[in-house]
C-alpha cells in the first residue's frame, strides 16, 4: 500500500474492551469479503482471533449492529491475532446497543 492510514485516535488502549465471540464480514478493496472472528471490541476498535494476511495501515469496512458501516485500519498483527482501529469513535449509547445485539448472537452461532 502506498501510504499508511492517518488514524484519528492515537494508538493505545484507552477504551475498555468487551469480550465477544462473533464473526464480522470485512470488505477489503482488493480482497473483497474477509471473515473476521472478533474476540474483543471497544468504542475505538476490535481484535480478531484470526490472521488477516494484511499489512499495517490497510483498511476494511465492517458492518456493526446499531452502528452500521464503519471503516477500520489495521494497527498490528501477531501470530493469529490482529488489532483494528475504527475511523471514528463509536458513541457510548450506540456501543451498548451494539453489544446487546452481538451477545445474544454468540449463544446461537459460536465461532468454531
């Protein structure tokens, strides 16, 4: 990729992470759809438990319950994990509604 993403939030863990166990579909401009197994999520990003094969700064668009489509940038990857930062911070009220929508789905469709 020609240039790194210009991230709106400084790298660092300032938000509380909520543990989840769900799948998201990410849309990559070159690779198309990518299945992401999300292990935790916060108002400013998420961590996947599956390797993405992407480089730092690459972008994907994910669709989150309550939030809708949001762009995320790859910040780091290590072994089978990868951390993404959202293009903007999710409002706390939308985040709570999103978590409520994700957690019931975890019990119905566990990630294998």
